[in-house]
């Protein structure tokens, strides 16, 4: 089944890149850097859910949400904003938003909320997204690796790290890139955490001769499947 389609309005290029990169394995996400272009897209295309920043040029998120809601009373709208005041949250919900996430937030929380609202509108894909990894089928949403004999349950972070490696298979990825994409930061303590999770994944695939997580000293890692 075709992926659910997200209208994403955000003027901060860095935040937009991180959120797009995190959501694209699961959804079709169209990003717009200002409220007017997002509204034009909404008026000319079909979307399943809207993710809206508030502080944007042309039209701000509140204005954009109001015009979207005037045209469509059912499509889910989630505000994602640095504006944390109670008054802003109340204003967004009164306009007709379904939820309001304050930056910074976790990608896991955002995906969970997206899935909740898509299920309510019956737009979610009933067939779980899966990837073939060696002898296993990997289901990132369920955090599981399955084959004909057993099921391995990963932690959420292990699953996120494995998904990142799969999407960058056979590529050299720097430690800092992994940390920012999966952990959201690249400080010393998160770097030590990354090493622990790399070790865990190596143990999971210890019997898979074709799967290698190579440590490139001073650079990063390379996940390869021969």
C-alpha cells in the first residue's frame, strides 16, 4: 500500500532536514519552507496529515492551520513549535489542531502521534514496513527481527540505529552523523552510548557471516551486507 503523505511546513533548514530524514523511511513527506507555499500545495494536492511550525514567513502556522481547517475539517494537524507558552498551545488547539509538540521533542514521540492520528482517519498502512537483513526480516516499527525460527526484540535505540545503517548500507558514515541522526546530539557521553549499541548489534548478527559492522578508526562505521 502507498505510504501516507505528510504536508510539512518548517522554515528552519536544519530541523526540516532532520525530521524529513527520520520520517522518510515510513512516510511520503513534502516539505515547504513557508506558509504560503504550504497552503498552495494543500490546495492543489491530497495529504493525509499536516505538520506545521508556527513562526514562518508569508503565512505563520496559525494562519496556515486556520485556512487548512476552513477547507478540510478532518485532516489531522500537529503543531511542532518552539513556542512553549500555554497561550500558544491553547490558541493552536482552538484553531483546530489535533496536537501541539514543543521543540525539542523526540522523533519517536512524533511518529507515535502521527500513527495515532492516521489510524483514527484510517489512512495508516496496515502492512508493517520491513527490510531484509541477512536471514531476518526487520520490522522497525515493532523493533523486531524475525526469521522462520525465532524473533529477536530490539530496544528502540537499537532499532533506530539498525534502520540508519540499513539506509546507509555499504557507505562510510561518520560517528557525528550517526549521533546527530539517531541521538540528536554528538557529545562525549552519547558517543560512548553509540559504542555500546554497536556492540549489541554485532552480537545480534554474530552468526550472520555476510553482515559486518566495520569500525573505521577516527572516522566512523560501515554497515555492509555481502
